[in-house]
C-alpha cells in the first residue's frame, strides 16, 4: 500500500518532538506517513528488561513480543485511513505507535502528560515502543489527544478491541480451533460514576450561571466581577452561591427566598446579554453554556403560586445532574444504592473468555438499551450468537427475540412474581398453547400476552380459597399479569428448576468476573466526560483485558 501524503505546513509544532527515524519522511513539499516498523528480534538490552517483567506488569513483555503481529501491515493501513480525510494538520507519528501508547497508557492508568514523560523516563514504555535509549519524547501531549479523538471519530476504538480477537484467532498461543463456531455470549453491566461534579439545585444553577458570565467576560475582555455587576447578578461573581448568600439552609423559608433571588439574577444576566451580546448568544462559545443554563432552569425550577419560582416538586424526567458532563444521570444499583453517571456494559464470549463488545449508557437508562450497540459490534465479528446469557434487565431487548428467532437459546433468571402471603403466579397453571390460565380452585380464564387477566369476580367471591388468593374487595376477582414474553418466562422457570439449568445460569459468573476486572482497571469514577469518550475508555480497558486473557491462556 502506498504511503499517505500530506500537504506541507502541518503540525510543525509536533515535528520537533519526533525522533529522527520519522523526521526523514518529511520534506518541504510533502509529508509522508511511514508505517511503524519496530524490530522483531530481542536485543540483549531488551532481554534484560523482559526478564525483570516476568513477574510484574507482564503485559509489557507480551506487547513487546507480539507488537509486530498486533500491528501488522493491514491494521496499520486501517489506522492510517483515519488521516485520509484531514491530512493537513495531522501528526507525523506512526498511528500504530500511538495506538500502542494508548494501550499502555490505559494499562498503567496514566494521564496524557505522564504518558509523554513515560516515553523517555520509563524503560518499559521504551521497550514496547521500540525506543530504548531515546531521550526525546515519542510524541507530544497534543498528538496523543488528537490521536484519541481520531480513534473516536472513526470508531477505530471498536476496531482496536476487535483486533484483540483477531489476534487471538491468529496466534498459535490461543487454540482457537477447540472453540465452537457459534458464540455463547454473556452480557452484564456495572455502575460507572461520572467525572462531572454533582451538585444540588442551588449550586448547579449558580455554577451554570457563572459559566455563562465567565464566557461573556472572556468575549468582552472584562473581569468577571464587572460583567456580574453590570448584569445585576453579583451572586455569580462568587465562587459559591451558597457561601455568598450565607443563609440557614435548613430553614425552608430562607431556602425558598434564596432560590427566588438566584433566579432573578440569572434572568438579569440573560436579559443583559440580550442587550450586549445578542449575536454571540446564538453561536459558540456562548451558545453552549446558555443552553446548559436554560436546561437546568427548566428542569429544576417551576412557577411559585406565591410569586417568582420555586424548586420543582419531584424530579424532572432525564434530569441533568452536572454542569460539566451533560450526559451523566442519576441511576440505581439497587433499591437503596444510587449513583450518578453511567452504566458500563460488556458482552463476553463464554468459551474463549474474550470480551467482544462494550457499551456505555447514562445511568438512568434501562439495561436493554445497550443491547443494540453490543449486538452491532458482535455482528461485525461475523459470528452468530447461539446462546445468550443475560441479566433480567436485558430480557426486553430485541436481541433476545432475534436469538430465539434463529434457534438460539436464552439463559436468564425468570422474573419472580411474588404476591405477599397470597398465591403467587406460580400457583396458577398457564397453558400457552390454549392461551388459558387455571387457578388453584380450578377456574379457567383466557389470556392475552402483555395484559392482566381477571378471574370471574362471582367465582372469586364464593371461592373457599379466596383468603389465600386475593385481598381485593368483594366484587373484584383475582388478577394475574401475563408478560409479553410469557412463553420465554415459562421456559426460563423450567430451566431454573433443573440441576443442568441452574448450572447453565451460573455460567454468567464469568462476565461478572470480567466486569470486576474492568472496574478495577478503570476505577470507580469515569476518566472522561460524556458517553462517547467513556466508551473509548471502556473499549480500551476491554482490549487490555483480552490481551491479558490471551497471555494467561498461553502461559
Ligand atoms: S379466589 Fe378466584 S382466582 Fe383465587 S383460587 Fe379462588 S376462584 Fe381461583
């Protein structure tokens, strides 16, 4: 494949950081991106470092040994494709080297600045990047950030994860032939606390208002205090609205008056901007903070019948919880445990232990919403799902019907229908062929999927078992909800009753282990803001996990 050419004048700021081996490719007329060609044979110096890496941080050794296979010619060409549309201004560092750096950065959990330093200060980095003895950094911080953005823009972080599976298939260290041709996939999720600060309504509104005022001050070249004074919004000039108001926040009357005062100042600011920066209000950079402020005011405030506004009763649907991260949401781990941020979802192959796909959703979204994205990524691997092992949260996903429709099996715990001390749903016989339900007293009714069936009120009124069956008032019969997927639920109930079925259900523990590893690697708190950047981080963590799995199985 021909090298990619770029116009002159590109990214000269980075050029000084590039080692001689790459500089040679740049001329006055055009710049040519060279492939990364790290050496294959292990030198004496490398052997010494590899020996030290046999017990701790073993992945460095693995990546050194296999870098030429992972980043083969074809994959390097794919990475170079990311630069085709925007050649001008692109960075001359081989994308494969940057991709390797992105992996190692995720492995050690380093910041961009520390990753750049590590290329000159850490022998392990130098070993993997084929730069032993180099005294200049391998790339700049801007180059690393730009590369990450390109990966995201071209969905190449998905390919990076996929590449680990291709590598597993190709390497003799992983006996792929022993694995079945179809996939047995397990899906699960875990909470990921968002990186943005979560604040109460007063602080959230004050923070959003201050961002608007700061942006206006920047545009006008004024100090923030002057903007706030001119706009009659002095509270926004303070670092904390609550500190500036200095009230007894446990007193509902004082709190209510503070909300009114703050809202008046926010309206003052908006009105003042309309007179000073009306054109700028509709374009960046002022447009975004104004939109955030409007969103927060409409979700958290409502008209007060006594005049002005008050904090909204109840929680607005899809409520934004952070000024800095507009995609973070309130979520629940269980009835009592809440978190703010996202849910990370992974799909693993139960036979190879490799992670096939990852997805991120805001914390308030149901699990099933991640299934289409996971399915799309799995489909791109070109293998069919023969068995889907899932948590109940994913049962309403269309993926379940698709797997069943192609003759596959779905393994999941059935919903448990409890009814206090009265007969549970399990005490009723449901005949799916005849579409009937028969109660413990022998009364039969017709059923429809996705509806609630009510037994004949007269029969229930005279029934001797009524006290054990329903607490409904006389004249009302016992009701039973029939699920949309009742046929599947019945299958799952049968599965759970057998020893083999229970053993199958326990296989899902493998995906829980993978998730626990990913959680430890990524930490409890998200590294980035927003769904997409955190998806990048999740896919990177999954790729690293897969390399470790391949390494472990080969050992
Ligand atoms: S109360 Fe109604 S539904 Fe319940 S057992 Fe008696 S007849 Fe059947």
